[in-house]
């Protein structure tokens, strides 16, 4: 049913509209005084037109606000309405800009500290769905069986459809020891499945290390948190004492993290005075260049970087820099393509605005956003369903297989254009009475079994083993920055 507002009510609303109109004019004046009108005449005209349009829209906003306050079926406070309007305004920009209420802002500050309470999953919004990028090893979510690519469709009894990432994180976190039920949709499941997981204190171990075949070091960076470069230095120092001469750097399913840590990691493998990454935005303050410096100890041995569709942001910066400068071979599948800069702007009430302010560019000028980093050698990993179907003698349809692949940044609405658990300790810690040779043999067998399950890692190890032979046979060609790197496809089954 539609009701009609009487004349007295309209009169009151008109007075309110006049008052809010005055406020709107003051807002526009503030914009003008802070320099939104440039010196050029053409720019002035554009700004005047934009200001006039803004004023008209602010009038409509004030009308809607007053109508909701006075006529909505239930009483709604102005704080709730205005906060909802702010969230909607920011949501209209891109998937990575968001408004952070005070509680969410505090949670965000904890994210990069390396220790927080929760389930132990990296999540993102992909095509409007709350999606698990990767479960963190040895956490409640990992032990419960949550997998990369799972879509979380409900948290407790609340649908996650159109839920913001910050709201989802806030709901998933809670007091240590308390249970939470999430409903997950997975491609290999016929119906959604519920998981009840007990929250725990999550300690993120960002760097994991191993040694394969006596001389090939393996480092997996799970995320770029505040201690990543320090942990990387410790791993590299240990490799030096153990005679490592080659390296595999694994950033698969690495969702990113701190920009300064990505720069620090890349710095360990590049020569002095090399450009690592630069950014471009609308203002001079957002145009920045990050280069190597002479304060770190560098390693120069051959290396291969493993990437996939879950490698995003900071991990793409590292891979892109080392690929452009001819320092490493990139192997795997095309990365996620999240190459935008989010600036956290604290606000007066303890909240904050996470705003996309620039795009990342590799040293050669390639745009990471939407495009991602294309590997030099493309090696696909078989999906679990494909492996299962092979065992059952079945073959999945091509269309269904495509739907199971990782979604990428370009699949996100309003996007900007442009195994087995690892350990990082000594291998084969067992009883003191066991024969050392036997222990080493079992450790080697365990590592070899891991390689059989990981096609991409196996390919990287094989290439590094024959590195010297290839180096003697192939003559290096000068690096060019005017085109994307050539790719070799290794998609055999």
C-alpha cells in the first residue's frame, strides 16, 4: 500500500530540505576552498559542473534521509542511516575500497601483526561471493578440512551474500575457544556443507623452508606480514651454511600483505639501484617509486618462483619485479591480478577509510591490476575432481572443469581496469636411538613423495637440477621491456 503525505508534513520537510540544502552548500564551499578548482579555465568549468551536480545529488540525499526518518515503518537512528550511506557509497567504487567502523579498523591493525584470534583462513570477495583464498596450515580451519576455493555462503545463520569483507572478518573472529558454524559450498560437493570450528589464537608463520636433493633450497612465503623479511633472512642464512646453490621461492596462494615487506623480499635477490615497483595515482603523493638499497645481504644463485591464481598483490609485485629484471623464472599459472594500492585513512571517530588510490606497475611498466603476472613456464595443477575422475575412469566436461578454475581480479564486479602440511624445522625429528642414515633416508623419501603430489614444484626442482647444463647450452638474450614474456606451456597430464 502507498500512503500520501499531507501538506503540513510537506511544509516541515521543505524547511528541513532548506536546512540540509544550506549544509550541502557549505560542503561544496569546503571542496572549493581545499583546491578542487584548478587554475585552468577548462578545469574550472569541469569542476563547476561537477559541483552543481554534487549539490543536486546532495539535495536528493537530504530528501531521502528525511523521508526515511519520518516515514519508515520503524524508527531508524541517523547514525545507522548515515553509516549505511557511507558503506554504500564506498561499495560503489571497487571491491577493495571499504569503510572500516572503529571495531573493524582495530581488527585490520591486528591482521598484519602475525598473531590474531580466529579460524585461520585467508578470505576475499570474488564475484560477489565470500571465498577462501587459502587455509593457514595447522589452524582450526585447516584441520577441519576447509580448502582453497571454498565459498562461505553462511556464517552461523546469516547469509554472506553482499556482505562486506570487513563485516565477514568481524563475524568470523571471536573469543578464543568459542565455536562458530559456517556453511560452505564446494565444487566437488552436491550440496553445501556445514563446518563447526572452534576459534583459536592464530599465529601466522609467514616463511617455511626446506632443502630438496641436498642443494636446492625451498622457501614458501604464506603472506607478507611485518616479520617476513626477517624470517627470510634467517632461512637464507641457514641455506648458506648447508651448501644450498639454487632456490625455489613459492608464493602460491599468497594473498599479499604489506608493501614494504614485498619490496624488502625482492631486494634480497636484485642488484643495487634497481627499480622494484612504482605506483601511479591521481595526485603526486600517490606516485611513488621503490628501489633496492645497499643495506641487505643479497643472494645470487639461480631461482624459480612458483605462482598461481591465488598469488595476489604483494606476491605479484615480487614475481613481476624479478621477472622483468631477468632475475628469476616464473613458473605456474597466471596470478590473481590485484594490482591496486589501498590507503588507510583514519577518521576522527576512530573509524577509517580503506581507499584505492593508485595502481602498481612492474619495472617495465606492466600493469598488474586485472592482468596479473603471466608465468614464463605455464604448468597447470590437476584439480582434485580431475584426479578423482581419473581414478574412477571418468572424464569431467570441459565446461565444468573451467568453472572450477580460480577466479581472478577481472572477474570481480566493478574491478579496476587496467597437500601436505609443510614444516620449517629440521626434517625427520625422531627418537635419538634411530640410525641417522635411516632417518635421512626416510626424510628424503618423504620429500620425494611430496614432489610427486606437486607437479609445479617437481617441474621447478627438475629445471634447477639441469640449470648448469642449460646455462652452458643456451646463450642469454638481452631483456626487452616492450612485450610480455614468452611462455612455455607445460600442461601435460
